[in-house]
């Protein structure tokens, strides 16, 4: 038994684990600066970094449990988790807490749970289970079944409204489906349908503020003190960091409260102002190594289910990193997607660590199945 444990630990993806811990540490230090004057007494009014540390410890526990749990057994629980997630999403409009005009959270004491974050994990498992049983490229029937599985959580999340989480679900499922393979006819029809779907979303599916975000992305200078304020202040913060940055907790945009959402969506802007171009390059390199480590596990995985799980995790992190960084520098519209391990967020932190634990468990068991 002891030899088996040692053998499993030897195959663990230590580089991925090290990168995840390093990124969380960087995010925690960044939140100390972003919290600024929010060093109030009491847990409910604690600084963001203090609450994030608690969420991180919970996330590490979830990651450890996920590593120890044989991922093959998830095949039996995937649909149960999917059902529980749908139930939580249905509860959101009934008992959820409204923040900034959106009802996305369920409050439990001093904590808030965001079911849309859990939905990413649940849909990942359900899609991986479905695709692992298909050995050929997907036809219209299987493609329709995938859409049928993804539609309920996606619709409930868009209703909140939460366009960012909805996009993440599409990236996870879409990436896994493309990796598995589709018939050419489906790809052609989908390519032709995309403009129609985009037009429908613009005129019917989007709220006024969501359309305004896209217009602001195209021309933020048109309303510098209103809708364009976030992007412009983010650019100013990153640009003012120049080559080496202004130093820890010395950024004017963040410390003087010019930068909105500096602890969450625009945490990277705080980092860029304080650590400059060099610091941002180091952070990006760390993310690249992080993603390459997940890709390594995809290549080394010996069974279909494990491979599809890792593929879903890869596209999840790739989409979040790309969209958040693009959003902060003004290359993409503001859609409220956090930067993994850097931005503040309890539910997101737990999901991130759990997904990393899933990949680590797959890497650990790649040499022998069902250990």
C-alpha cells in the first residue's frame, strides 16, 4: 500500500501544483494592496485578502480531496451533480442576493455561493462523461444531445444575468466538442448560424448595459466618465506602471480609488501598475507554464474520460485568462470574468482549486487505471 502511494505521488504533476500555488500567492499579495483601507476589524468587514485566504484554504482542502478521489468514480456522480447544480440555479432568482442589479449569489451566513461557478464543474463532468462514450466524430444526433445538456444551465445563468459565466460554459463545452471531433456538415451549418445567433443576442438576448459594454469597447473615449471609465482607468493604471512599476502598494490609480473593481475583474491592472511591464511578463510566463502543464496531462492521459476532463479544464482556464487579460487592456469588452487565482472570488477560487485537483488526480493515475 505504501509503495502504491509513493508510485502515485511520483507521477503527480508537481509543476502544475507549484504554478497554482504560486499564482494564488501572487493574487493574495496583490489583494493586500488592492484592499488598501479595507483592513477593518471583524470577519464580515475583513479585507478582501483575508477572506480570499480563507477561501483559498477551503479550496486547497477541496483540491486535496479531489486528488485522493479516483476520478473514474465521478462517472457515477456526474449526472447527480448536474441535477443539484440546476436546482441551485433555479433557487437563485427565488432566494438569491442582488448585487449591482444582478441576482447571482446565494448568501449563507458571512459567505456567498455563486451557483454559476459550480455549474462550470458540473457541466464539465457531464460533457466529459457523454463524450467519453463516443469513439467516432459527433453526428447531428449526438450534437443535439450535447446542446440539450448545456442549454438548461446556460439559460438559467443568462437569465441572472451573467453573460461572463455563460460564455465560459460555451467555451468549456465547445472546446471539448471540437477536441472530440465534429462532422464537417455541423461545422459548416454552425459557422453560417453564428451571425444569426449574434444578431438575435444583440436585439433580443442582451440587456441594455451589455450592449453598452460592447459599444464602450469600440469607443471608450466617447463616455470617459461613464461607461468608458473602467477601461480607461485600467489602461492608465497599467501604462503608468511603465517598465518596472511603482512598487508594492504604491500605485496611485488603485490606492486613490480611481480604478474600479480593483480586487476582482481589474486585479491585473493593480498588478501592472505596481510591478510594471517586467512583472506582467513574468506573470504571463507563469500562466503559460501553468497551461502547458495541463496540456502535458492531456497528452499523457491513458483513458478517454480523463482526457476529456483535462481538455475541459484546459479550455476553461485558457478562456478565463485570455478574456480577462484582453478586457483589462481594452482588447475585449468588459464581461465580468475574473483572472484565475489573481482576482478575488470565493466560489471561483474553490472551483479553480478543485479543477486543478482533478487534473492532478488524472496525472497521478495515468500509469495504471482505477487505483
